[in-house]
């Protein structure tokens, strides 16, 4: 029973590590629409990233993580 618990804890830790490394969703980025440039243009207050999305939805990618 103890070995099963150890495997379960290792599995949960591995899942959260995998999820955090493969996720492009970020809480640090604060995307703001800049309609003076284009209808789909956004800039990030936190990382300085700039992006055109092609939709009316804010990006879900951190430009700081994407470039480095």
C-alpha cells in the first residue's frame, strides 16, 4: 500500500511538472487591446510582447517564454 502511495505522489508531481512546462497560458502576461493600431493588435504590459491575433480574443501565449 505504501508503494502505491509513493507511485501516486510521483505521478501527480510528474503531471504538474509536465503541465507547467507545456502550457502556454500565463498569468504574468497582461494583454491589452490597442485598437489605434489594428482591431486585432494586442500588447503585453508585463513582458512587452506585441501580437496580432487575427481574432477578437486576447493571446494566450507569453512572448517572454516564446522568445527565451
